[in-house]
């Protein structure tokens, strides 16, 4: 498959190097670690040591000095080998981007080199039981105690909290404003601090990252844990949200490629009548259609990453890419499963276990309805409905 994306020499070099590492681990490694509830420390360390986890971060902070476009190549290629790493979106992409854009020099020095090398991990917490899609209404509260803050509240569906040293947490910090919203602040809260409790949430995802409810019970936060300006958290968090969406799209695109690669190989080999099943248009056309969807989503993702890297407004492009990629990868995976007949559901063929990871990306990090809300309002000028 050649596809619509023409890699630059630099992108081709990254893709080939990541592919070499990913091929040594493979989807079986990813799935078995997911089933066993074990982490992927060896792979993570190897990606960090090779410079891939921080390829988009500045050289001055231990990164590769490239952009999100290059990180997209890394994530897509891993996922195209059946290794869609959610944690690589959370730590290096969301937290790394926010700390880089707004963190103090001290926070940048403390965190970015470790995020880039893979030696330190940070998770991200905005979602709350009573304030999911509506981030304006987070009720986790940071109360200043003169020097620092005391943090209380709960966050849920926090990926990888057991693997991380700290959490980038979005908290209410002050009285209600005239527009009915609350000022928000961002903190890098240590997860080992007294008063932090982690409770696993059981999900059906076959993925090494686990999900947690995090409870903060009067957790002391030192002044230097504040990111950027107090009360400006909502604006600041946006520095991480476009990268999050673009990277989530890269995971979906990679999974779409993985599924279609498996399906086309199988359809060429499996013959139940006189020809390989791929000769039947009932098998070939849905795969071709799924391929077109994945390639269009890849184009949208490359465009969004490029807009982000060149300082353009990437919000619409990032939302479109994320939406298109999530739908395209699900369609590709479903068709790959169908192409495999009964084998599509077997463990051996490594497709069905990806279903919930691919499905997740329709809901998180931003749901398809919230993307449609954004596009309706900002691209089409329709009224805000909620
Ligand atoms: C496996 C997993 C990992 C996650 N990891 C993280 C993480 O690391 N950190 C983190 O902070 N969060 C994380 N999340 C949370 C995720 O971002 C949210 O689940 C997602 O944003 C949706 O929020 P919600 O679940 O509260 O749904 P709700 O906000 O309750 O929405 C429920 C449904 O209603 C729809 N809806 C809500 N409001 C509107 C509206 N105005 N118009 C139209 N439809 C609407 C939604 O689209 C959705 O379909 C994770 C979730 C999962 C499942």
C-alpha cells in the first residue's frame, strides 16, 4: 500500500526506525501485557532512549527538536504494528505540550527531559464524575493556603495513574465569575503526596494502561507546582488539547492501517471456493472503502499537525482529524474482522482485542458529539446549543 501520504526523508527515517522497534515487540506483546495488567516498560524505555517519546520537544529540554508532525509518525507507526499507546498521548503529548507552553523554567527543567527519555511519567486529569464533557464545571478545588494550595476532589478515567509520578490536574481555583464559570488553575501534583488515593476502574480495554479514579483529600501542593498563571487554566489547557486530538487521530490511523494490512493479507490467502476470498467484490469493496477512509483521515491528521507546528489555528483541523480517524479505524477494524470470518474473533489473529481501544477513540479524549458541536458552531456559525 502506498497511500496518500508522501513522507519526507526525515519522516521516512523515523517511520523505519520506529517500525524496526515495533516489529520486535508486535501486537501479541501489547495484547498479552494488556490482558495480564502488566506495563510495557521495556518498550517505553527503548522508545525513550531512541528519542521517539520526545521527538516533538525542544533539544534544550532533552527532546528531538522536531514537531508534532514527527510525533504523529511515531504514534501511527507503533499503532500500525498493533501497539496503540494511549499513554504516549497523555504524557509526552498533552502534559509535555502544556508544561512546555506555560510551565516555569523550573518545571520545564524538572519534567521535560524525563518525559522525553521515558524515565519520568505524568498523567493528565480533567474528567470528573460530575463534569465530563463540561470542563467548565470541574469541582476539584485548589484553595490557596498562603504559600501553596490544598487540593480536594475527585477525577475519573485517569489513564496510567499507577505508572506516573505526577498528575497534571485541572482544578477550580476561586469564586464563581460573572459568566457563571469558575477560574481554573493547572498543577503538577505528585501522586505519592499524602491524601492522594487511586482506585482502579475495570474496563473491557485490552491495553497495558489502566484507568483510575483519583481522590485528592486536602493534598498539599507547593507553590512551584502551579503551571503558568493562576486562574488561566482553561486557556492554558488548550495548549494540550489540540496535540491530544491529533495524536489520538494518529493512533486511530495506525490501527486502521494495521487492520487493513491483516485483512488484505488474509483475503489474498484464504480460498473457500476456487479463488481467494479477496476476489469477491463483497469482500474487496468494503476493504477498499475502509482504506479510502483511513487515507483521508491520515491526510487530515498530517494537515492538523502541520498547522499546529507552523503556529496556525489547528483547532478545527484537529477536531476533524480526530473524528474522521476514529470512525475510519473502527470501520477498517470491523471489516477486517468480517474478512477473517470466524477467525476474526479468535485471539490468534489479533484483531478483536483491539475493538475497545478503537471504540474508545470515538468517546475520548473528546467525544464525537463534542466535535460535532465544535464544528457546527465554529465552522458553520450555528448557535451554541448547551
Ligand atoms: C479508557 C478511557 C481513558 C480515559 N483517559 C482519560 C484521562 O487520562 N484523563 C482524563 O481527564 N479523562 C480521561 N478519559 C475521560 C474521557 O475524556 C471522557 O470519558 C470523555 O471526554 C467524555 O466524558 P464523559 O465520560 O464524562 O461523558 P459525558 O460528558 O457524561 O457525556 C455522555 C454522552 O453525552 C454526550 N454529550 C454530553 N454533552 C453533550 C452536548 N452538549 N451535546 C451533545 N452531546 C453531549 C457525550 O458526547 C457522550 O456521548 C478517559 C475515558 C476513557 C473511557
